[in-house]
């Protein structure tokens, strides 16, 4: 069907008017006026529609870019990273709200600092469809446009991003433009009405002039505005409308041109926020992934390899804990600058630009992790040279918080195409290699090998099984007697965790405790051991000297919790165990990792009446200095000294010195690893207070310990 535009319609009306001119002169004027108003109304409707389309497109662009940036933070529930991305968008003048929600429609972040709505379901008439959206969803009402972009990771729907944009400014501009068109139409109609008084020849000329006027002054500008709006809809924000007109249409055209410039600026800002780390100025994780994908595509076609280096700063959390996060940020910014300098030192001459960073690049992956990408050349030699340069760079003192700090790094190196043929797989290999470097003692680098994947998968399976054991009662607590060497009575027992795996059998404590530390389960293990030990110890019968105490080990993670003393006191009260019957053991490394928090927690526990022992005493370099600051009640002499008492005069002298020191300080000395009668006799001669080891008693379940304690109690009653 032939579609007549504004120009065609006007011509048709003019031709009809010429036929019936003599009879319907006045009617022609009315028809012409109505036609002009309809023309202005159509133009106004189109301007309104274009304004709404531009607003919806802006919402789609913001939601899409923000969704790409938030995929990993939402997957790891990194609220700080989510806030860093959502707050700049929320600050836009026409953005009413920014909501990041999970797969169940619960709010993860609303762009505010307090996140008052965290965990709540989204409210409002548009929330239901938004929570279920599987693709980009645009909803609107009279006041705003709501755009929802779902978040997916590997086919898994993580949730989504909702952005609410106010229609007020766009609607006001559209109404103003429509009103301007209507006023212009009324003015033109009035001019034509006055022209009807002219002779017929003048009227015919005026009709021709009107036709030209509509075509050049109304239809052409409207078409230009429509084309500009379509360009904005397609993301071509650099289009410009040139006009020298001083009327309302000219104002509208200049406003549309300014809108395009504003959208272009917003688009640049959003892209900068999405691809650059604001703290270090380095490319961020999103840009790294895209650069890695481009580099691998070029590498496949050209046969060029690449290396990926995962760099993790060892024990960086200590800077944040002791000097504050601002000092930590200072240190990270300096490290980033040094990494860029080291990268420049290994960059190849005339290197192809395949990543957007002259081939090689270094990016901040998150927190204290950085990733370097090397493209081309002798990759093993370049990776080794860069890794050694990184060690030198981070070892140089850093100025943070007005203090000089020293760092080390662990680096995992993986190569393409040897280790992986897709970005996700290659990054996984690099992360595994970096973990192996940490397991090897930190401050070193490791190349990825297939065996590492098997080890990582094995540890992952064990971590999953350990979580199930914690939840389903698969863990047990055994008790190893602690004997008073002078009298031979059982003074107490140490609570030791045991895990009987359904398929693997008894899992060594060193293995599953290490897994718990790596996967953040150590605090749960500690709470489980404390709960079970208090519940069991309250059932132990009194013996000579009173009921035996129970000794429980504390982890570094627990010592960092300021609520630990309250938690222990509540556990003791819940089971009715006196505080004097609970001893806690901690290692020197626990004090070194979190000394300020540890000292506060230990002082509070000691005030409650809980006794504190320093475990593995003598193996560290600062044991004596700790005794000056830590309120301990006893030291456990490490088994390495006790085992060689009969053959090593130095161990005998050190053990004797430790016991003498403990006696002078008024604290107990406890010997670990007593495995022979000869060792026991020497310890008695050295006046050691307590002993623990296989010769004195193996770790046994609660029932066996109760049986032994009951026999001893009956013997004491018989002697009495």
C-alpha cells in the first residue's frame, strides 16, 4: 500500500482545493488548518516515540554494560565490587534506582553504602517479571522505564540487574517539541487563511509556496530528527544535526544533537568504568578476559603462543589488618606501577597489538591478585624473566600508611596452547599453578602441569565431603590423656578431630585441616571441636585433684574474631562446664598472623578463667618474646625435643632450660610426644609438670576415655 508522507498529503489537499476553489474557499481554509495541526500532531507523536526509544536504548546500554561487569562479582557475592560498579550508574541524573538481585529475586545491592534492602525480595508491579527475566526485559509506566538484564555464567542464571530511568526529562522535552510544532502549525494556518483574500492567481502561487514550505521547513527537519534518533538507537552517538534555524524545530534539532553528545559521553564513562580498575589504572578482569580471548584467536590463526601469569601477593591481608585499607590501596597502586615497568622490560620489539596493550598486558584481577599476559617470543624464557622481575619488584620496600612494608609474591604460569585452548580453561590452569606455588612455600613460581589439575580436583572433592561431614555428623572428637608426671594421674585430655571418610577411611588430620584452612572451613571445625569437647568433658568423673580439664586448639581464623571470648563463654554456659576446666592451645604462628586481635581475645579469655597454653613451644624464633606479652598459663614443649632427649645433648639442654624458665615464670611445662619409659623418666627428673604421648595414652573416643576415668575413680574410692 502506497504510504503518503506529510508532503504528499499536503499536495493532495492543495489539488482538491484548486478544483472546488470557487465554491469552497472558506472550507479549504479550514481543511488546510486542520491538516497542518494533524501534521504537527504526527510529528509530536513521533518525537515522543523517539524520546521513549532513546530512553529505552540508554537503559539497555547501561544494563548490558553493567551486567557484563557484574557477572563475576555477583557469582562470588563480592558486595564491595558490586557497589563500585553500581554507584557511578546510580549517580546519573535520570537514574532512579539500580538493583542487583540473585536468581531468587532477592536484592544483593541497591547502589547505596548501607545496602539496607540486602536479602529482601524486590517490590513493585514490575518486580515479578524482572525477577524471572531470561533475556533483556523492558517495562514502563507513566513515570519511568525499567530495564532488566539477566546475569548468566556458563549457562547458569545468577540473577540480574534492574535500572529504573525517569521519563520526566524525556517526556518534558517531547511535549515542548510537540507544542512548538503545534504553535508553528497554527501560525502557518493563520497565514494561509489571510492569504485566501488574495486573487485566485495569488492563491495558486501561495499553494505552491506552501507545498515547498512543508517539504523543506517541516518534513525535511522531521526526517532528519527521525534519522538522528535511529542512529542513537543503534549506538551511533557521534552523529550531529547541523541547523541555522531559529524556530522551535531548530531548537528541537539542536536538543537532539546535544542528546547524542551526552549519550556519547555517558557511553565513554560507562566503558571506562567497565574496563579499567579505578585504584591502579590497570585493565580490570573484564578487559583481561576480552584481551585474552582476542590474543588466543590471533594465536590460533598465526600459530603464536601466549603465557598467562597469575600473581598473588603473599600475606597481603596483614597490611590491611595492621595499617588499614587505605595503606593497602597505596601499596597495591605502587605494585601495579612496578609490574608495568617489569612488563615493559620483557616486551618484544615491534610486538603486534592483539590485546589492546601492545601485545603484552598486566591487569588487576581482584584484591591483591594480578594477571600478566605475554604474547609471542620464547614464552618460557620471557615468563621466567618477568616472574623473577616481579619478585625483585615486590621485595623492594613499599611506602604505605607512612610505613615501609615488604612483600613477597606467589606466581602460577600457564601456556597456550599447551595447557588450554579456551580463556576459561587457561585461567583455571594459571590459578591452580599459583596455588601450587603457595603450597610450595610462597615467594616462588610454578608452571602448570596436568598433575596439578588432579590434585586440585582431589582437594575439591575432599572439601565437598568435608562440608557434608560437618553438616551430617561425619566428624568425631577423640581425646588423648594429659598426665601429671609426678603422680601419674590423668589431669586432662586434648580434644583431637578425627574424620572417618566412608570411602577413603581415616583421613589424616594434617590433610583435612589444611583443606579447611584453604577453603574457609577452619572456623567451623574449631566451633565443632569446642562444642563437642565441652559437651563431653562435663561428663568426666572427678578424680584425685578434681575433674580433668579438656584442651582445645584455636586457629588463626578464630583468633581474628573479636566475638570469640563471648562465643566460648556461651558454649561453656550452655553445657555447664566451669571455665577452669577449659584450656585453649594456640601456636606462635597464630600470634604472628594476628597479634593485636589475638592479645585482646586472650586477655578476655584469661579474665573469664580459661587457661591458655602456647603449643609447639621452642620451634619458632620469637617464643620468649611472646611470653612477655601473651598471658599464657603453660607451654607445650614440641615433640621434636622430647624424641631426642636420650641421644641429643642439645635437645636435653634446651628442654631443661624451657622447664626452668617455665618454673621461674610460674607457668606449667607440658611435654609432647612421650613415647618411651626412658623419656618419661628423664622428664620426671627434670621436674616436668605434665606429659602427653603414646606411652601415656593414645587418642581414644569419649566412651573409652570415660571407661578409663571410671576405673581410676573406683580405684581412688577403694584406696580411700
